[in-house]
């Protein structure tokens, strides 16, 4: 990931907030994914693989409704084929919502809502590559299903 010192510092503040507030742990991985795909770096193996696995996890969260722990497991499974990923040319605009917008949210619920908007914005920005990301997901032999409905208490 390549970012300015100010952007990296802002991301550090977001992470600190999420680590210190248990109610934010469920959206933490969305923050990591959004930040990673908005800072794709250059066409080297590390950047290619990083962007690929983070886009896969965003796809699982946003298109398949997987819970964070299940999406993370599926992303780790996809990591087994990351050596086959190819460079995805980054979009000219990486999303209208950024880490700086998340920092403006002062309440826990507002922070969580802004992270969801950030993740969606970042995912949408990579729209021209969604089909490739979905192919990688299939190639990884991920057997994921949407979250089951809540059972009786």
C-alpha cells in the first residue's frame, strides 16, 4: 500500500478507535479492506495479491451478505490462489468516501455507518473489475453461503 503520511495517520486513528470500541469490531475488516483497495500501490506481486484478496472480501460482505468472520475465512481460502491473480488497473477515482470521512464520525453508530458507506464506495469504484473478482472467488473453490437466518433463541 502506498499512501501519504497524513492518510496513513488517519487510518491509524480509525484503527485505534475500532480496537478500543468492541461495538466496532464487526466492521473493522471493512475498514481494512476499503483502505487497502483505495491504496493499491504499483503492479508488483504484493500489491496484486493484496488488492485481490481485499476486493474478494468486500465482494463477500457487500454482495453475499457474509458476516465478518465468515467473509474472513472465505478470504483466507481465496488467499490460497492469490499467486494466480493478475494486476487490475486501478480506477481513476477510488471512491468518494475516504478514511477522512470516517474520522468525522464522532459516535460509534455513525462510525459504523460511515465505514459501511466507505466500503461500498471503494467496492463500487472497482466496478470494471467486479467480474474478475467474482471469477477469482469461484476459482478459490469457496463454498460460502449467505448467513443463515437467526434461529430460535
